C-alpha cells in the first residue's frame, strides 16, 4: 500500500504541472486575442482640451508620453473595422459608427492599439482624418468665426 502512494505522487505532480501550463496557455490566448477591453484614455481628453484653450498648436508627441509611433484620427459615422482592417478593434469601446459628436483617436505601437479616446467635438473638432506618424502629429488650433467652434487642422511638414 505504501508503494502505491509513492508511485502516485509523481503522477499527481506531472498532472498538476500540465494543468498549470494549460491554464497559462489559455490565459495568454485570451490576452493576445484582445478579449479584455482597454480603458479609454480620459486624461488625454482633458490634456487636449487644456492645450486647445491655452496654445495655438497641439503636438501629440509632446502631450502623450506613452511609447507610440502612429496616431489615427477617425471621423464620425465611420466604421474603424472597415477603414483599417489590420487592427484588432474589439478591445476598444466606441460608438463612432452611430455618432456625429465625437472623433475617435487611436494610438498605435508597432501596428498594435495601445490607447484610444473618443474626443467630444464640443471640446474641439478634428478637420483632418487618417494616420499620422508621431513626428507629424501636430494640429493647429483654430477658432471658427461662424460658430465659435474650435477646430484642429493638421500642420503639414
């Protein structure tokens, strides 16, 4: 009977190890496939707004300290999944397809989404849309004379 317990111990250890490895693999699968929602960067909304009140230019390279190499500005009523098919959009929470009062701003590092925000147009409207490299993600702050609306126009280099 004592030999049976001794032989059972290595089997239990091996099975426990296999179960742990399987758990880690499943967890990494879910993380890699973006099953966890990313939080919107609400702090950056406030920073952009404050810049628009105090400066005549917004330089995203200076105001967003994270490691990123591209920024996408998406206009209202757009479907990001159709415009930019190479990215995993399921980890961000936006309703840009149905709304006309926000711009979606997405930051990428090595073609992966690292941060995003739904920028309310009441705080400013981006006039230029598309992909902007980090070193050219600069926008001029313009006050519209017709409706007292703040607009952000891309500065060409």
